[in-house]
């Protein structure tokens, strides 16, 4: 897929982890949601910790409106919308996604020179500032009050920060419905990658988390999303607290190139494009499907004259692979960066075409993926050669059919030292299989 180069004239959530006073980054609501239910009239009722209820109105059909059971004949049970053969209800999907949503506030300190025309001259002062973003609860031990949280790297990083690695050393997360200062939950940085724009935070021993109705995310296979699917963004838009916006998937997979959070490094991301409204502060928040399952982590948008509703999210398969990599390699260690394996091949894609599935009603892209180059002295040297057409890859008993170029690239995030990668490929009309054992020497930090 052709890369899209995006200039500084376009404003991104990626760069806009904007500075806000802490008081403006949190809501005054302190009561958490403990239940969500659709009553007999088709109304969505939220129940809060103090026993109070909030009626969000009719979200499904009622008797006498559409059919004897209250459903729309063109839709599904309980008034759910049918998209590509899948039932979808934005209200209930949002309620599910809200349980895993968190607001994130990062405090920074930076030394600023005042006066003088070169470093070391004039006076210096230390300024304090904050940035707002979003995240999702990935893994949680509720009885212990512990949780891993996924967010964007640029949410917790600032190039001007006085910290050695640029990461905030004062990070707070807020559960949905509990966003006042007294409900701040302190989080620590586990690790992250400026190249993938994903970071993992850790919360330990939180009494608020133990007693809350928070839940870890349910994860969808982002390889199976299709253009036109629901895309629901949940995040801390503009730092005003958790909010929900809804749209559809515009492009299921494409590449964008931009300058990273440090203002110097050029990076290329594989992303999902959506027409869902996203704003500064949505960065790091979840993008959910019509069932409330995570399909991506929101990380960017375009704001420019003549451009409307172009937002981006890192696919869930990539985000989860990176998060697991960070947890495996960084949690409890001195390492803070993603460790990606390389077996020494580059691949290219040809014969790209759209395939329509008559059973599911979905359209997907299918590519022929082949080896373009084999590096000297690499694990693949002597086993693979230019022109080999890759058919499938198996790691730890899990087989992936390679129908997109990114399948083999993303897979390398999941392998660990000692794993055996089994590749099946076609060479001159003959099907062959090779096994490659991953070594520590083939790991690179990203």
C-alpha cells in the first residue's frame, strides 16, 4: 500500500498532547457506573454507585413500531443495526467500551532559559505543565487493584521534559465516571515505542480499581474489519473528560508517514482510517466495533482546509502485540523499548485485489506476498530466496495465512527468543516449509 506523507501543515493528535491546567483536565463527576441495562421500553438505563439511575433514551425498537416483537425487519434483534452481517448497537457497544476507558493526565517539568543569547548565559526557570490523553485497560487483576493500561507514546512523552527519557514521572489515570482529583490513580511507565506510538502503564494496589465497575477490554481481530464497519471512539477529547463519537471504517489498512513525538524522527505507521470524530485528547483511547470490542488505538487525525473526518487508529492486532512485547521484555526490567525480532527478509506485495465474500457480505483485500531480499548472515540466509511466495507462518502453534504484506511484518512482534517460526512458501511451483529459531542476536530495540 502506498505510504501517505503528511506534513506539519496538518495537525495531529499525535503531536497535540496539548498542555492543560490539571483542573481543566478532569470532570467533576465522581460516581462510577456499576450497571447498564435496556428496559422493556427499549431504553438504556445506567446505574451509578450511589444507586441513582440515568435514562439515556430509546436505543431499540418497541412493540407496535416495527413488527410484533418491536424489531425492525431490516435490522436484528432488539433493534440492532446489521452491518456486513454483524449486529451492531452503538449505545450498548459504547457502554461496554466505557468500562475499559480511562483519562490520562501527565505532569511535566521543563527548564527554560530566560535572557542571554546562548546556553549557560542568562537565568533559568522551571515551568510545570500538564498534558491530557486517553487509554484503555488491557489486563487487570481486580482483586489486587493492578492493571496494565495501553496508551500512545506521545501522550506520556514530551521532548522538553527534564526527565532523562522524556517520559512523565507523574502520571495519573481516571476511570470513567470518577474523574475528580481525589479519584486520581497513580500509574508508572512500563515501556513504549516512539516508532509504533504505543506505551504501557501500570497501576498497582488501587483501592478505587478494586471497588469499581471497570473491566479490561474485549479485543476484536482487526484483520477482519471491513470498510463500512462501525468505528466508535471513546476518549478524553479536548481534556474535558471521557466522551463517545461514532462513525465508520473508511480504509481498513494503510500507511501514513509523519514526524514523531520528538519532532525529529520520521516514522511510518500502519493504521485504520475512520470518519469518526477524534480530537486532541482522544490520543491513546480505544476505537471499538459495533459490539464494543477493541479494533484500534486512536493516534492521529488531520485538520486542514478542505479535509473532513479523517482520523487514524493503530489496529488492535498491532497494538496488542506491542503491548505484550513491552510487558514481556520491559516489566520488572531495565528495558523500556519494544524488542522486535528480524529473521533477515524483506517482502513485497503484488497482485492486490478486492475479494467479495458472498457468505458474510464483506469485502477484503488480498495480496500475493513474496520475498524481495534476504540479508547476508541472517537467520533466513540459505533457507529462503528472492521470489519465494509466502503462504503461511506458524508460531507457537498459531498459523497465519499470509494474504497481506503486513502479516509477516506484524508477526515478528509476537515472537520471542527461542520461538520457532515455521514458514510455508511456494518456489517454482513447489510448496516448501522451513523452520527458523529466533535468537537474542536478531532482536532490535524500537
